[in-house]
């Protein structure tokens, strides 16, 4: 009895040609998808921390937020979802002394003066500014605040402190607190003025702060 012949497999040259063709096709697909080029940046998935010594200049990606650690116990945390785009370049650095009497007649500063050039507003999680300090600068009759510089109209009280655009220096007092467990002054901010700021204390019965 004769058996039916089995179909022959691919010869070695044909098999090699098929493998080569498949490899080339896979290579074309990979190139089409393409790696991240030198001019592109991969979108980070976690909040980065940028460090510096007295000054930090970095781009904030609002999709993931960022932490600026300026050294000396000063941190500024920008929350995920901050409406600033994906590459907002800003600088946080030490600033020049505030005109204390312009802030409030009885303002007493606590900690370094900071200069932040980003004017941000957030309706979601706050921007958190914190500095390390061993003792609570306030007291039973003192309120902890963050003095934030803003541009305002010039008058006799502030005309000696001119800013750009024909404005003069003014100040808002924002709510702050002393976290005894962490030994930090902390301000949870809904906005930033884009200029100088400093923690301090004022008589509790003489001021209404923001936030």
C-alpha cells in the first residue's frame, strides 16, 4: 500500500528569507513608534523634588506638581493639577528684607525672606510653603501669618517702594501656623503674589488674614 506524500517544509534558504522579512517588518514598526528623541522629554509620573542652596530655578509640570527644597529647611510644594501648563519656569530664592512697617505696624518677621517669581492661583490642593524653626514665634496674643508682597497703587505710605509697571509695594497677610510636631512654620496658599514673602507674627486682635 502506498502512502500519500507529506508536504515538504520550507527549505533552509526560504526559511532564512522569511525570518529576515519578519525582522525587518518588526524594525519598521519600532521605528514608526519611535523612541523619545533628544528634543523631547518623557512626561514624569511622580512628583519630582528639586534642590538648591539658596536658589532654585526649575520648570514645573502642572500635571505632576513639584517640590522645591531650597536648603536651610525651606520647602515649597506645588500640588498635582496646578494650572500652569507642563513647563512653567520659575525661581525661588532668598530675598531682600521687607519694609516691616509697610507690612503692618507691629509685624515681626520670622525666618528668611523669600522671593518667588510665579504668580499662581489654585482652586484645588494648596501650594504649601514651610520652613523649619525650633520654636513657635507666636504666643497667646500673637497670630502667625505669611506676609506676601503684591503690586498696588502708590500713595504717601509706599511711594518709596516702587515696583515695575508704575505700581508700588503692598502686602497681604495670609493665614499660617506653627506645626509643633514637625517644628515648622506652614502656610497653605490658594495663590502666590509673584514677589517677596516672609513668615511673621502680628497682634491677633489687630489683623484679619486671608485664606
